[in-house]
């Protein structure tokens, strides 16, 4: 690589997903081969106990902008390690299963180019928000986080300018399940906040996805982060209530019913959900959650039965 600083570092934490990671890398270097390698770099941090990823990169075609480092950190803290590897102007966190769509790398880099002078806080929601515009700009962090809601917790949405990352105090209280969201919320004092809802990626299917307690993560850890924003007067009580309930009814509910119906496809733990919900949700909110759960499960079972007839 030349001495020029790349515009974007795509930072990929990974753990024993060799074939999935290979397809993701190919989506950059084959499907988007027309983009100058000096404009971006790919950084991979591997916290698996095995050497499969290392072996893959030994046989993968050599690229001047591809970097790899092995570490022994636990779980999602690997996201911090991979961000440390990035040298680009913008550090873009990237799930190892997210394939870059054909000819979309050029568009992504062009979008980043538009904001490199002002360096606003940028979140890439990849078409998951129901909004009319491709991008939305906010002057207030509270409005930004309300619109992004639980997508603030999606690692593939996260990005941070290298200058802002360097300024971060890494000794702050970092949530072990959502370390990137801890960094995002530390940037609440930026002058501008951008949600880019363009669809740049598509996700590969990951078998047996999970490995952690979903209820604790989505309904205790994540709402607690919003609770911290409330106590710091960064968001008000109305926004706090909206954000925690949006997580419960529009995110966790779908995962909860999906796991009950297809538990053989996942390794998430959802045990003791009723008691765990009591930490941040009152009786009425919990009761409504279970009503919706029962309704969705019965509806999907009926649909399945009719399809079999």
C-alpha cells in the first residue's frame, strides 16, 4: 500500500467462519474489483482458538490492503481490536457474514467522500429503516438515536472516524455485548449525525447463529445503555420509553418467536425471559409482549398447517 491513508477501513471481527469470511472477501476483491485498492483496506481480527482463518489467508490471493491479526479477547470485544487495526479515515465495522453487493463499493466510498471534511457521526442501516430518503441528517443526537433505535446496536451499521476513535477514552464503561454502541453513544456531542439507509450489503445465512443469552443482551444490556443516556440528560423520558419498547416489540419479539419455532437453527438462550423482562419493563409491557408472542406463534403454526394441506 502507498503512503496515502485509505478513505475507509472495513473492520471485520471473525471467529471460525472461514467459508463465510472467504465469500465476504471475494465480494470485495472480485465483485467490486474495479475499485482502487488504495481507497480502502480490509482489517480482520480473529479471536478464535484455532488457526483456520490464518490458514485461509495464506492461500487467499495476496492483497496489499488486506491485514490480519489474531488475538485472545473474549466475544464481542473483538470489535474493539479490529477497530484498532484500521488506518483509514473512516473505520467501518463489518460482520464477517455481510457480503458487499456487486458494484456497491464505489457508491459506498463516494458517500464517505461527501462527508470527509465535516466528519459527522455516520450509521449505515443498509435499508433496514422504513424511511423514504436514502440518507437523513440530524443536528441533535437524541433525534438521531430515536430514528435509528435498536439499529444502533447492529455492529454492521457502526462506523467512526479515525480522529474520533483516537480521542475516545477506552477506559470508559464499555458494554461487553455492544462495545461499538458504547463508542457511538460517546459521540453524542458531534455537530451532525447521518443515517445512510442505502443497501450496500446482503447477509449470508449463518447456521446455528447465537451462543449467548438473547434476552439478557436485548432486554437488559441494551435498554440499560439507553437508561444511561437518560440519566446523563442526553435523551428525555419519552424517548427512553420509546427506545426500550421499540427494542422489545419490534426487534426482540421477532427473534423470540423465531427461536421458539425454529430452535434447531439457533444456539441463542432465551430461558427465564419472563423474569428477565422485569428489569426494565413493567407488568403491562411484559403482558403485552406475551400476548403478541402467543398470537404470532399461533398464526405461523396455522399458516404452516395450511401450506401442508
